[in-house]
């Protein structure tokens, strides 16, 4: 694990984007990382009906998501708005 990339224990559900945002920090820069509801539902194996269920699923897969986001940050695989999209 790269200690230059830190993840806060924060996550927010964005109902318009249908994704969970979880921030990372690298060299003082804040990087917004996203995971889609579709990815979380695929991992959970069932639909996630509300925000509480979505955030619970996110917590279950947090470690894996942070590792994937870290790899994408290291590869500089940012989207057009400078964010990381995992799954």
C-alpha cells in the first residue's frame, strides 16, 4: 500500500450520479474517488434499496475499493474532471 495516498473514513451517496464518493489525498491534493451503485450491487449480488444499504455495502468492500483507487491514482487514470472512477 502506497503511504503517499491516504483515504479518509468518509463516504457520501450521490443519488443523481448513482455512486458513492470517497475522498483520497495525495501530496496534499484532494482526489474524489467514485464507485457506482451498479458495481456495489454486482458485488452484493442483489439490489440495494436505500442509502443505508448502499453505504453498508460500500463499507464491506472499502478495502478492495481503496486498493483499486490507489492503483488508478498511481496510473494517473483520472477522468476528464480529475476524478477516479472505480467500477
